[in-house]
C-alpha cells in the first residue's frame, strides 16, 4: 500500500547555498527551459519535453504534495534567487519490474549552467534529510541510466546503493535503494 501523508504544501528547506521551495505557476518558464534542454533530458527521456509535458509535470509536483504529503521542490540559489532545478520524492506508479510501488522515489535535475558545483548533492541531501524525518526509515529508490555517471555519483554520495539492473521504457536502467531492510 502506498504511503500517504496529510495533505500539505511543500515546506521550504534551506541549505548553505540553496533554497528548496514549493513550485508555483511562475516557475513554468524556467521549467520549460530546463526540461526543453537536450543536455538535461538525454538520460531521462532521450528528448526535450514539450510545453504540454512540462505543464503536466508542474501540476503533478503540486498534486503530489496535495494528495500524498510529499513531492518535488524547486531549487534556487540562495544568494541570487536563480532557478537551478528540481528535486524531490514521488510516486509515479511506474510500470517497471520489479515494482517499487509504495516506495518514495527520489529524483533530481539541475540546469546545465549549474553543473559541477555540488548543487545536486546538496539539494538531494536536503531532500533526504526531510524524507528521513517523514518516511520513518522506509526504503527510498531512484532510477538512473547506466550512462549517467554524474547522477550515479550523486546517488552514491547520498547513500544510495545499486540494487539491480533492469529495463524501463526499453532502456537499460539501474535501480538504487537507500534505507529500509538491506538485501
């Protein structure tokens, strides 16, 4: 059975350099630029997202918080307020074997202009810290393309370990896990 928490808006989290906050309609243009960038999407979908897909993503982020009590945050640089990307937990109901329905799935994406500065690791650690308080030690997962070495490094630095290799949407995929019973 999937985890469910009281309906909530995304809390604001702060790190030394970042603010993780709720998404708003005002984030649409930045999200459009982020997800429309082939460098961002090459390991995720293999193609830039359409405006319609990005709008659905933004609404889905807010819906996760409203329905499940967890979701994604917009990530911005504290010093400048510049939009850097998105990080958070979701229940996407993926059709993948083995299923990880009911386990929060963490994901992150950082704009190319902010790559190589440690922002992804910092944002993921903040999200994990929040998750550790709210998921009561439950296992969380993430899926990453085996070719996406930077994201694999972020996952490993944040305590995720390779669990298994599978296929998702006809592409090789690594499932990483953190917490819960160790297999």
